[in-house]
């Protein structure tokens, strides 16, 4: 095993395309980070392959801040300790629906329940055509492709240098931000097809590079669109930045955890 870096920060995004939250620890299960993207809004006018309303269409979604109503129940499965003590490691149960109830702080500061019809009216305001929203809840993260996404700070810094503008790491909406020992950007691409151990027990398989879209061109605090960010990633890096992975061994992760290359 070779140590290649550490976890810089951990993030989850309770509602798809809304603001994310930095976490002091997360449970990373086979279906992804616990509490990540467990709600989304299906949009009647969205394409069939991607049926959800997202900030690529409604940029203001990034300014909405979801909050778990019972934060202490939303960090890890309720039976995690008991399940992990049953050899060889029983998959823990999902929370009861009430444990993961969400309220959303709107850009104006109002607080609305995730299922409040007034919230849906706000989200479609200004959009063209007919946009009928349906709230979707899932015990599995409603991610676009794979359960967990990673990107290194070194990759983000390289893009900053290439574009010559500051780049907030939150544009990339990763679950795990890595601080690699290598000073070279895009070093995580070299791990595709290989396994990493994160922390004391969790392990992932890096499956593929992360194909990027308009989301990385949107400022996470204002929703302002800077197309040069995606343009540079597309022209210089095949439209990829960061990597996707599948979880092989579940576990608790914390910032500062070591990352080891297993093979």
C-alpha cells in the first residue's frame, strides 16, 4: 500500500442541484454518502434521460440551502454500530423517512418544508414553457452516474492557473476533496481501474473520469455563469475533471483521513 494524500473535506448535497454542506464526518455506504442527494425535483419538461430540474436550467437553485430537520439523525444509519459488529460487516439499515425530513432556506431567507407547494412555485419561476415539478425521495443517492465523486485540490489549482481566474472548489460538487502528495493536477486520473483505502477501513474502486457539464461554470454563491470554466475543461481535458468511484467497503470518513493506493 502507498499513501498518496489525505481527505481535505467531505461534502453532501441533500437536494439535487441545491447548495451542499461540508461535513465533519460522513458514512460512505455502497449507495453513496449517507444523506446525499436524497431528494430531487422531477420536471415534466426535462429530457427523459435526465428527468430532474437542475441548476443548469434554473441557476438560482444553487442559492437554496437544504437543512435536515433532525440533523443528529441524518449523519449515519441508526443501527450502524450494531451492524458493523456483526461479522463480516452487515449492511446497515436506512433511516426512517421522518429522520431525513428537510427544510429549505430560500434566497430571501424564508424557510419552507421540502414538500411545500410554494417552494415548487419558486423553483419554476422564470423558466420557459410548462414545468410541473414532482418531489422525489430516495434511500439511495440520486446521483447522475456513480455513487461517489472525488477531485483533488491540485486539479482545481491547475485549472485556476489555466483560466487565470479564482475557482471555488464547490463548483465541482464532489463528495470527497483530496489533497494529494503529487503537485500535478489531474493525478487522480491515474487511479482509474485501481482501489483506494480511505481512512481506517473504507475502500473504493475508481471507475472512470468525471465528465463535466455547465454546473462547473456556475458560481456556487450567486449562480453567475462563467462559460470559460467549462470551455477550458472541455478543450484542455476532454471535458473531464475528477473521478467517479464505487464503494467496495463501507465506513466512516473524516477530514484528514489518509488515502492509500491498494494496488
